[in-house]
C-alpha cells in the first residue's frame, strides 16, 4: 500500500563529534520517505526552494519515491543548523531558517488521493490537520511532533492528536505533552488525548509502544506495552533523522502488510529500530540511500537475537 | 547451588517524592540476599552493630537466608542517608556513616566454604579480593562496584575485575571505568580488564550484557550482546536496592540451574529485571520480603510479552 508523507524537505548543517557537514539534504519527510521506500511505495508532499536541484530530487526518485507532490517555489529551502558536539542524545539547534516553509500550504495532488497510509511528519499542526482533512479515506494515520508545537501550539496540536492511529514522539516530548515525568502515566494521558497508540522513542534504548482502548479495533484491549530494542552502536556519526527513519521503517513495514494487527505492529517497531540504527551510521541521509533489503533483514535478525530468550 | 554474598547490611534513611523512611533495613547484601532467596539458598557475610536487632535478622532468616556469617560487633551499623527527590534515576547521597564497616575484615566461615556461587556486592575492592581468595573453589564469581571505588581505588579494583565471571554496574559506572562515553566501546574496554561478561544496568530501560572471549568457555565466542527490558512502572516508590535486587534475581536464577550457559544467562537477565521492578514498588526491602514465586513468574511472563515478537 502507498504511504503519503507530508513534512519538511530541507537542508541541514550539522556538527557532531565526528565532523561537520554543510547544507546536506535532510528534513523529516526526506528521512521518512527514504526509510519507508525499502518496504513500500512512498509519496511525498513538501515545499522546496530554488537551491533544491534535480540532483537532490534524484536522491528520492532513485529510491522510487514519488515526488510529484513536492512544490518548487522561489526562495530558499528550509535550513536547519544544529550541533551534537555536547551530547549525541540531544540536538542543539543553532539556527532555523524556515524560508519557503513560512508560507507553505500543502495541497494533496489528485494522484495521491488513493494513499491508504498517511504520515504527518513534524510540521505545524495546522498543516498536519489540513493534509489529514484532504485525505478523508486514509486507512491509517500516524504522526510526529516536537517541543515547539507542544508548548506553543497546544490547541492546534490537540486537533491533530484526535485523528491519529499512532503518535511517535520521544521521551521528553511525551512527558512534556502530558506534563508528567513518569513514562507510564504520561503515556496514559497522551492516549486520552486521542491517538489509539503511542510510540515513545528512547534513543539508544529503543522504543516503547502503549496502546489505547481502541487500538486494533475489534480485537480487544491490548494492555501490555511493547518495547523494541535499539542496536548498541560503536559509533554514532550523526543522530539527525534517526526518529524519522524509525518512523519510516515502522510505517513502511506496516503498510507493506495486508493487515494492521498487533503482530505486524510489533514487527514494525523492530523494523523502525533497525532503520534508526542505520540512519545514524553516516552523515545526513547517506546510509538511508544505500541500503539493501538484505542488510535490513540481517540487522532485524540481530535485533531478535539481542532481545529474545530463545 | 548455594550463593555466598558479601556486602553491606545497613540502615538506610531515604527520601523520595512519595515520602521518607528513617533507618529502614537495607544494604546491598540484604537486597541481594532477599532477592536471590526466591531462587536458591543464600548465605551472607557482613558486619552489623548493636542497633541490628533479632527482628532485623529475622527479615533475612524468614526468607531462609543463612546469617551465620553475619558478624555482630560493638558500635553502630553502616548508615546511608540519601534522597531521590530531585530525580528518581539517581541517588543523591546526603550522608554515609561507615561505622562498624570501617574496620571490617570479612572471614568466610568453614560452613560456607562449599558455596559454588560467590557475589561480591559493592564494598571496598580490598575486601572483595580477600573474600575471593578465601573461596578458591567458587565456580562462578560476580561482582558490583561504584563510582567511589572506580575513581579512588582503581588499582585495587583492577585486581578484583580479573577474577570475575560477570561484573554488574550501571551505565555511568561503565563509562567512568572505561573513560569512554560510548556504551559499546566502554563495554569492550571493561571486558579487557578481566571480567568474562559485563552487565550494564540502564534503570528504567533494562540492562545489556556484553560477552568477552572467554564467556561460556568451550562454547565459542558470543558476539551479540543481550538486552533485557525493565517493566514500565506507574509508580517508583523507592529506587534504593533496585540494582542489588537485579543482581540477586540474576545470580539466584543462574545458581538454581544445573548449568551456566547462554540460554540460562539470558533468562537470568530477565529474572534480574523482574526482581528490580518489584524492589522499587515499596520503600526499602518491603517488597523483597513478601513476594511469591508465582508473582515472580507472572511478571517474567509479562517481560516476555513486552519484548518478544511472537
């Protein structure tokens, strides 16, 4: 099944303990699309400026990503400058230039209307809601957000949360959204805001899924959370996009299966962890461009060996 | 098989967001012994003062723990005062009164000599080494340590590490011991110091075991690490003793099996997590005193459901 993703296609200038890169291709939608492309068809909606060249677009199209929903406009693309020199676990934003994103009004092309899976990457919840409303027939909708929208745009965000099958955020975001420092209580509060499931990403410690009453409707309440590990890595070159790559692996795998059930959801969590672990091995989207499904499945097997008793 | 544990039997005065307790029974050896007692026979070596009453000793003996190695001496027992009010993830030590521990010279009673499993809880590495040397026939030796010994008594600690089958420490301790902030590289460095296996405890995120070349001798190199989850808890009443209870569950389970192999080691990691998750549900050793093996196995089943795909 096709996934439609809306989010940022951007340039990142990144400094990490390993080195630095200027204006490499990034953005949540880019990482998500590349990651999900190993599992299913992906279509992308976003906006780019004149600095976004055919070579940049080819990074996506080479992986089979449909870029017809990418709006080219005058001006510069979104540009994020950040550093992980102090801590690989947390991005320190040095500068955010919204540029063409400031006036972005996403429009879903007619050829995208039959996408059954919709991912609302981390952008203004007003835009997330607009895209959601243009896709009334979407069968499964997942989304991401960040501290900025949680603290400053809570009412708009609330309207997005009610329509989500799963929200994917990190520990700090979940605790901030729920205003509770206990993960379980925070998860319960977030689930009460609407999403049927909540996936909390713990960085190097993996991710935990919590399920609301209406997850997997018709199959009864799932009360036990599920935790997927992350792979212990010798070197994290660049953490940028790890969460988006996780989301791409998770949702891409789910969209590739005939049914969204608990078993497939659990496997999807593992594939999310696998894709996140690859993403951080190189700068930018480098690793996400060059994988093979065989490499992915080999690491999936390692994740199983890492965490399973038998 | 019998486990012999040497370590502190102490009183703890604890403040957490839930409340406070003055001088409740604690100490690494106490938590370890109570936890391991659900799996196998446990013998304890330690020193206590005149404030340690028969009622305190009964907490151990009621669980079948052999306390003949507990030295009663004049003066006061070891007393630790700490707070978790700022963070449940890290103990803030307010005061440490070593008292009778200052002149402690552990002697292994003749009746303990046939213990095949030896646990060196977190005490002065000089004492750990002395006990190790008094138990030349011990089949498996595991140990713990802490920042204080890592920074100030590194040479003495090095002599203990060379004789360990497994070292159990937390993330911060592993990174400090190896002087490396990457978990995998830190683990490799620690393994090069002697222990055949290293278990790194991640608090609410579980624990990861790394294996050296000589782990499970004769069965070939185990190159994949193993990660056991922790249970996502709604309330952490008192984190004191979680690590020692983990160690007790881990080592207790292993000692109860006919063979120390990779399969049993992995199950032992899960039982460690299970016992750690119980320990923090009540103040002090309260929860560790009142469990049943049925409750333990029920939670073990939950740990499996939390982390397994099938």
